[in-house]
């Protein structure tokens, strides 16, 4: 469940954003509306918000000032600034806003917010590994492919380096998300890093890996679906 806050002293605008957010996020969102920054800040100290839509022009203080107070209080999640003017773009950059929207809002602008948020969360996803006795988080987006070698795993990164850890490929696979594809009993690849796939082999980072006979059709379909979803996401960004 994602908690989203909307702070806008225009009831009409607030309700319109709420309807759009509910439509785009569907049942996976809990939406809370506020007419003042004071009420928002008070509630944000008690409730965990993942995203805040914040109007810049409020009655007693600006959305920029409220955003600065939220950041100072430790709020590190995403903020979308809303305005009737483009003049506050530099300020949006200063408070590390996810997006700067200019009214009137429409569904496509709100949909782009979700795309950016999903992309950001996807890029930040990690797996916990132990290297030389120390635990650390490794971003999925940095991984090219994983190779099983006896009781060890060799994790090849997109920068050309390799990390070796103890473990089984099966157990490690349970920690990964849908961008990773198991080609055979010994290789898992990040579909983001695939350079070419034919009927029998998959090439990643200049290495060609055979797909097991029993998984070839499944692997090709998974990669086709990945490319389709990737293209669909890019098309949404152009709208």
C-alpha cells in the first residue's frame, strides 16, 4: 500500500488530483488531503508517506517553505510540486522534487508521475549480500548476470567487475525481481543487460549463454514481454 498526501487549499483542485491519483494507482493507494502545510507536516510526523503532492501557492506559506520544513524534519520520500506558473523550477530542484507540474493537471501528467516514481523505486531496489564477512546492499540495476560456480556465486556487474559470494543460485533467485531471467541451471541474467537473444542462446556483456532446452520458449517469451513493457513505458513518457 502506498500512502499519498495532497496539500492544496483549493478544494476543487485537491479533489481533482485525488480522483486522478485513485484512478491511476487503483486499489494500491491510500490518499489523504490537506488544506494547509501545518496540517500536512503534523500528519507526516505520524504517518509514513511515500509521495506528497504540494501546491506552491497556499494561503499562509508557500509550498517551497513547507517542502523545506519536511526535508529538515527528515522526510526523504518524493515530493511533487504543483503551481499555476513555471517560475519555481529552480526551487523545485533545490528541494529535490520528483516532478514539477503546472496546472491545470490532467491524467497524463499524473500518469507520468507514477512512471517516474516506479522507475526510481525500480532503480533503487537492492539485494543484501555478504562480501569478505561484511554485509552490503547491491543494486539490481548494477548487475549484468549471475553465474553459479560450485558453492559460490559470481555476480558480474555492468561496469565489468565481479563480486564472488557463497550461496546457491536457487536461493539467490528468490531475492531478485522480474527483470532477472534464469537461462539454465547455472546462469541468471538481468534482462536490462541482454544484448541479443536468438532461439538457443542469450548474449550478455559479450558472453553467449545457452538457454536450457526446456526453458527456451519461456525465456524468449519473458524477454519479449520485457521489451514490450519497456517500449510501452517509453511511449507513455512521450505523451
